[in-house]
């Protein structure tokens, strides 16, 4: 007899200030991964050359 197939519990979407994680569906090998979305917390400012003295 073979062992019963293990099932992973469904994990709710995780949220923090700059990061969101979601559980992905299992692939053909049964691996369950997590998808992460990062929000940028740094701002880019256009470079200006300094004034000449």
C-alpha cells in the first residue's frame, strides 16, 4: 500500500508595508512556491550637475 498523498494547507495572502506574498499552485512535481511583489520604497531623483563656482 502506498501512503496517502499529503496536501499543503492554503495560506492566505500576506501583506506588509512594502511586500505582498501569495501562495502559488503546485507544479507537476508537487512543489508549492510563493510569489512576492515588492513595492519600491526609494525615490529616484533626476541628477543635476552642481553649479560651478
